[in-house]
């Protein structure tokens, strides 16, 4: 008698680090037993909003968004994206001080992103923003506008952190450096979240398979990079390798004590600043 197959719908960003992480699952490199994984590649802000209704069983989310998702999802202890002395950057045609940035119009990848929360904390102020798809922010910052709206600088995530110089943009602040200087901790950016209603056994199994997929990529780096490189906009092989190394590493296999501490601190800081409405205590599985 054949065991029933359980469908696990997975949402992750169309960028090289997530592709690398899910390579083994997406390309049937590991035995998933009675689970069948169906992948959707969607930008992180869209995934954050979809997670509010628990649409996907396993999904990439922003740490910032978790404050609103804690009753629906737990955080997988593997699958983290942490900025260890690097992270989201504010870039533009000229460099600005923190005080000057408070008066600028900033293109952001979404109000639920960790990049947005980190920038709010850094500036200690609200600011004018335009929400722009993450892969169009560099272009908007270079052009000085997006869909007719003024843009002074852009808050960039993903591979844009390595490519913004090609548009002759300059860096005003690296939020990962700022956070590290403050707390000597990595900046928590993204995680994989698993829906609580799957039940303890499925949660354990799926989290184990996710970790196996990450480990497979690390153990078979060349093949995983070849697969991941197709999702790297403007990255050559060397830059794709560098970018994946920034965000898929030992902390991706396990948040670690520093990672878990930083997630708690980040959400606490957001709550105390009035940006995060609920003080969520992350539940790591």
C-alpha cells in the first residue's frame, strides 16, 4: 500500500542564494520520502504578504514580517539569511549623512522587509519612501525617479549589494555594518518559516529536508552554483559565488546562538521604536 504523498508548497525569492539553498529539493537531488515539494519563485515582499494568510506551507519571510506571522508560522532553525557585517545598503548618485537621508525620498523593497525596519532603526525617524520592486531599485536610484515619482536614493537588497557600482551609484550606509558596530552581531534579514498547522511530525520532517538541501548545496557547490547563477541578475560566475557565500553558510545551516539572539534583539528594537506592533518571541524549530 502506497503512503499518501503530502504536498509542501515552497515560496522563495528568485535570487542566487535562495536558489542555491533549494537546489537539491528543486532538482530532486535528495529523497523527500512522502513529501512532494512545489516551488514558487516570488519576491520577498509578496511572500511576506501571502504569509499573512498562511498560503504556503514553507516560505521565505523577512524577519521584520515575523512579528505579524508568529501565530501562523514557526521559524526554521535552518535557512537563515544573515548579514555578517554587511547587509542592505542605501545608495544614490551622491553620498548622504544620516541626517540628510531623513529628508530624502528613498526607494524601498517593501514595508515588511527587514531592510526597511533596519533603515527605520538606523535613522531613528520615519522618512518618505516609494515602494519599488527590489530588482528595479538600482535603476530607480540612478534615474532619480520611479513611475514619475521622485527617488533620491535606493535601499538595495540581494545581489544589488555587489552590482550598484556599475550604475555609478555611491554608498551612504551599509546597514549590516551599522548593526555589527552597534551589537557585534549579524543583522537578521530573512528566514524560512513553516506553517504550524502541519503538525509536529511534518514540521520536523520538512525542516530536516530543508537542512539536507542546504547541506547538499554546500557539499556540491559547483553544481549548486551553476543552478543558482541563472537567478543572478547582472552577476558573473565569480560574483554569484561571492554572493552565495555571503548568504549561504554555517549560519544558514543553523542560526546559532548569535543569530537567534540577534533576531530577538531586532524585533525588540522594532517594537520599542513603535515600528513593529507586536512583540513576537521567535519560535525556532
